[in-house]
C-alpha cells in the first residue's frame, strides 16, 4: 500500500500494488503521480525485508513538476498468518504454543480426543480440533491456503500420508512433514505413485524445519517455526551476523 503523505495535491491518495509491482487499485486516476516509477519502487520494497518505508519521489524518479517533492509511505500488507498443526503430540503441542506466542492464528488437529484438550493447551488462542476424518478436518482448517502454513507432525506413517494427501493440492504457503529422511521419502514416494506431481512433491519441506541440531520437542518446534518464517519472509537461512555484513 502506497500512501501520499506530502504533496502539492492528492495528499492521502492510496495505491495498492501486487508483488510484481502491478497496480491493483488506485483511488484517483488523474492525480498526475508518476505511477510507473512508483510501481517499480513498490516491487523493490516488497522484495525487501522492510515493513514500512518513506521516500520522496525525487529519490527514485526524475520529475520536472511539483511531484518531485512528494513524499510516499510504503507499507507491506499481508494476510493474518495461520498455522495448522497436524498432530497434538509433544512436538505438535510445543509448536502450537510457540506459534500462538508469535501471533499466528493456530489450529491443532488430532484424531485422539484426549490429546486436544484445554488442559494440554492452556492458551485460549489455540483452536483445538478433534478429527473424525483427517482429510476433512485438514481441508476445512487450511481453506484456500492463502497465508496458511501446515506442519504435519503426527504419530505415524499412515496419519502423515493422509494429512499430506489432504493438503498437497490446497496451495498452502508452506507444508512441512516431520520425520527422518527415510520416513518422509516413504510418504512422498507413495504420493508420487498415486499421482502427485513433482512440483507438488518438491514444495513439501521434508524433513521439516531448519537444521539447528534440535533435540527436545521445544527445540524442534523452534526449528520448524524458523523455517516457516524463512519461507514467509524470503530469508536466506544464514546467520544473522552474516546478514548484517551483507553475506
């Protein structure tokens, strides 16, 4: 969202751009602003890590009129981020609790009613779902997939496979599958044999999470959330000190 905050006219004008810099909506088609140059800057902004940015038009575009002194506010708009956790065991519980603390709208699904109780999930922000059918519960929780990450951390191969079959075609922003390389390959091979495309298979993060040497359920949860954030923000996965040095 680009808002004109200083200008000879049209203060308050808002323009909405897509990730590629395409203009999606503009309130005033005759404002005289250099839309093409703003669109290029909007695309650069969206490719950055910034949440907001203030620029004068003369900083990125030539303009011989009064618009050269106009000041623009760039803001990143994103859907509310959701996390669907398939499996309410130790890792699933730790993951849901951490995600809720980070502001994710969090849902936990399990087919064992005794595992999805408020006694185990004290944070009221976490939605608990007892699945009579993994497939239907997952599809309903994921919806269109926009702004949704899915972590499959169930107790066994068959449950993993059923959840992955449900979500693989739903266009979720992120899908991760827990387990060893051997275990996850077994599940992925079964989906491949049943008709899943290579693009769908390659989009699954398996084994799930960044390699931080995690051992405890809480550490595994941290590794998974770190990878979800990396995918969401477009990070590189290096150390923060390397990023600060431009590495």
